[in-house]
C-alpha cells in the first residue's frame, strides 16, 4: 500500500499548487480564485524511490450549507483516508479563525499533521513563525509553492511523521 498524504486548508492557500509540485502534474486545477477544486483529486508522487498517493481537496471553510458543505465533507473524507495530513496556511493572509477551527478538528482526528506555511515570498518568516506557532502544531515548514520552494522540506517533514 502506498502511503496517502492529504492536503487540506482554507481555499486559496495554495493546496492545488502544492499538489502539482508534489505530483509534478497538472492534474489539479489551480485557480486564481478560491475553491475551484470541488472534489478530491488524487495523484501519485515519487520521492526517494517510494511511491505516495497525494490527495488535493477543495478547501475547508467555516460555512455550512450547499456546495461549501459538500467540499468540506470531501476534505474530511480525505483526512480519514490519509496516513499523514499536510495542513496548509497562508503567510500573507496570516492566522485566521478558520485556520484555528481546522487545526482543532485535525487534532481530534489524531492523524500525523505537518503544518505548512505557504506564500512566504516577501514576508518576514520569523514574524509568521510566531503567529502560526499559536496553532500548537509544532514547527512549520515554510514554502513558496508557486516557485517550487520548500517542497523538499515538505517531503522531509512528511517522512519524519510516517
Ligand atoms: P487552493 O485553493 O488552496 O488549491 O490554492 P491554489 O493552489 O489554487 O492557489 C491559489 C492562488 O495562490 C493561485 O493564484 C496561486 O498561483 C497562488 N499561490 C500558490 N502558492 C503561492 C505562493 O507560494 N506564493 C504566492 N504569492 N502565491 C501562491
Ligand atoms: Mg485547489
């Protein structure tokens, strides 16, 4: 069985961009607006001679009804399927209430969680680090997924958790 990695987080934090980097494919749709990936998207990745399944998800918001709720069901289903969860947050947006709610529920899932702070291009990493430390999910990995920066560190973090 290939280990399964789920990418979760609010819409627009860069999950699909990370998925493309990790799977080196264009299978996931990268949107310039929030929440285009409506369904779970599966890809395969190969890292240091090991194969993985990577799941991109449509994004978790605080909203309840309609398509938002369906997307969230899909994302939580992906968490259930995963051996390791990559929880992505947005350095530019900063820590949000939704991030805190997602962190809380992820903790209850008792899955191994790697916190990834994406979009660190042009932000002060030490300030961002202090802010996201409040999530209580340990040392984050910093990435600029759109430029392929920090992807190796994501793999390192994932491997350390599995
Ligand atoms: P998703 O909704 O979480 O899947 O986010 P996407 O991967 O679709 O990305 C949302 C937007 O953020 C797109 O315009 C991406 O090009 C952009 N983006 C992704 N990663 C980065 C990054 O590291 N830095 C910056 N500045 N933009 C990024
Ligand atoms: Mg997406």
